[in-house]
C-alpha cells in the first residue's frame, strides 16, 4: 500500500513539474528577441550598404559621388512579376541616370530556397536583358529587412540631402504589371518627375505587387 501511495505521489510531483515547465516556457516566449522593425517609411534616412555586384565588385551608395539620389529596386530572376517589369526598370535607369538618379537593383532572395535566383543565374539574366545598372545580391538577407521590402519588385526612391539618403517614395513601379501599354498611373516616373522639379511627391506610397521574398529557413 505504501508503495502505491509513493508511486501516486511521485506521479503527482512529476505532473506538477511538467506543468510548471510548460507554463514557464509560455511565459518566456514573449521575451524572445523578435524584430519590431517594419522597414523604412517615407521621410526616413536610409542606411548605406555594401553588396556584391554581378561583376564581383562590392557596391555602396556612397560610391556614386555625383548622384542626387537612387531608384532602389528589390527584384529577382524567377518571379513572373519581376520579369514583366525588367524592361521598364531598364527604361527608368536610362531615363533618370543622367539626371542623377541611377537604378540600383538588389536580389533579396535566398538561392537555397529559390535556385533560379543564384548568383550565376543573376549574371546570365542581366546579360540576357541588357541591364544597365548594378544588380546586387543581398547575401545573408540583411538589407531588404532594413528597407522593409516584401515583394519583388519593390521600389524605394532615395534623395540625397547632404550626407543622408532620404526615402521619398515606396511601392510599385506602376499600376499594371501585366501590360506596359495599359498603364494609367506611373508611380515611380511621377515621383521622379516631381523630385526633379523640386516638388513634393503627391503619391509617396503605394502597394507593391509581386512575389514574396524567399527567406532562408
């Protein structure tokens, strides 16, 4: 009888310890380090970065000494939306680079998740499409979260103000990814024309439409 009572008591103690452990774990979960940053908002100062270009050289915004700003585009190789916009991104670079706003393209995807977005594939794609701008790889996926990019493509227009790069526009390139001949709102173009005219950007934030960024698991 004593043995049975001893076993029952041990079982109760064991269950109590398990419950305490479970409660303790639940209490500790909110203490886990979770990033609360959602990226840049219009008016924020964008930090510089140093990323590898398809030519193997490291590129930073500070390398562009005469630039007045930048059209930073998070894009990639595989995404159907990104592919639809490639020619338009090239056109934006050709139109605004001489005005002091070059395109800087960044591939944020992890190639282990999406092999089509590997570095060698980036080189091939840039050559096929005649990219006239740097095409950088976000190794370690450290830059896109700073910006708050969520899609490919996702555009951030920066304007130099002294030593700072101020975010002036965030969002989509235009309002029709599928047909460039049926675009009724040219968001990036309108924002750029306003900045070059010394005017405020009327529509400074739009919803980026595209593929989700492929994050390392």
